[in-house]
């Protein structure tokens, strides 16, 4: 009887085949028993990822819409600012035109006497009593360049208008008495006592005896006494280099050092000193130089004018 002999290399091959078969059986068994769970988990993961992606898209779309709304709102706000600034600019420009127009009567007179409006405005600005900590204005920083530039322009115009109003409030404007008949003009005239040519450094305003006299600008009383040919006399010093004088009074109602406001009653007309009858001798000086008060009389102070 012949015996079957298996060679070693055949044994190795057989063993490998057995191992491969066993691995295949194991893998197949695992897939068979667990494949449903793995596939389900994979499908769940894919579904969750898809949901998150869709949610993210929705959120991005939402915030994009909000951003577009915010941008539109910002543009609308800036347009509203521009419309408001345009209206304010027109109003301020009109007020400046009115204020400058009110100075037309005195502008040439001031210029001829070395005190033009521009120099008086500088003096008014220099004399302002202001102060406080520096806090940057961030308003213009919130606007785009053209709007910020417009805002700055409007602010500059408002400052200029305020200076015009301040100057107007400090200048001796209007009549010092209610009666307005000028009986002697400024400049050269025939002296009422000697008949010779003489210089008259003010204006005489004819008035009834004891007509109230009012200050034409705020200031400080520098002199209030009987002053020779002037008779009973008041001199008031005002800001910006102005001075006013009131002469031939019957009564003086102020004293040296008094602070006076425009419109304050300071005395009564009279016939004292070198005078031919009841009247007010009224002088205006700029830098201690007499100027013709006529144009100042014709420039009334009020909301309509300044």
C-alpha cells in the first residue's frame, strides 16, 4: 500500500489558503451582522452634515440680509444728514446775508476810520471768555468725507454768524433818545454863539426837556459829571474800541464804574453847558477818534436786522 506524502511548501500554501478563508468568513460575518448599523451611522452623519451646511447657508443669508439693511439704513441716515445740513446751510447763509446787510450802513465809515468789520470781528473773537477740556467731536467721523466737509462748513458759518451777532450787540447802534430830529450834523458848521466856522464832533438831536436818554451799547461808565461846555456829561466805554458821549443833560442817572446794558436809561436831556436849547449832543468814538454817528443811528439793533 502506497502512503500520501504532502510536501512542506504545499502545507504552507494550504495554511495560507485556510487563513484567507477564515479572514473572509470573519469579515463576511461582521459585515452581515453589523453592516446595517454602519451604513445607518454613515447615513446619519452625512445627513447631519448636510443639515449643518443648510443651516449655515441660512444663517449666512440672514446676516448678509441684515448687513445689506444696515448699509441701506446708514446711507439713508447720511442722506437725511445731508438734507438737514443743506437746509441749515441755506438758513445760516441767509442770516449771514441779513447780518452783513445790516452793517452796510456803517461798513464804509468803519473802514475809513481804520476799523473795518473784519478787524472788529477778530477783536470780538479774541475777547471771548471761553475754556474747557478738549473733547474731540466724533460727529463728522461718522460721516463720509463730503458730508463731514459740509458739516464743517456749516459749523464755520454758524461761528461767523455768532461773531456778527456779538459784534452787533457791542456796537453803539440806533438812537439814544426817542426823538430823532437832527438839529446839527457832524463835521464843520457855523458856531451858534460866534458865527465862525467850527468843528462839531458829534450830532445834536433836538428833544423836549427831560426826554429819557438810553445807552446805545453795553459798556462801563468812564465819566459822569459836569464837564464845562458839555454841561452835564456821560462817557461810556464799550467793547471793540467804541466809546459814546452824551452831553447837555439835565439829569445824570449813572455814576463812574457802573456797568451799562444797551437800552439802559442813563439820564435826561437838558440845556446845560454851552447850549442854545434842550437837545442831546451825541458822540461816537472809535479808538478815541470821533466818527460821524449818523450811520450808527440809522442801523437799528434787532432780530430783523441782526
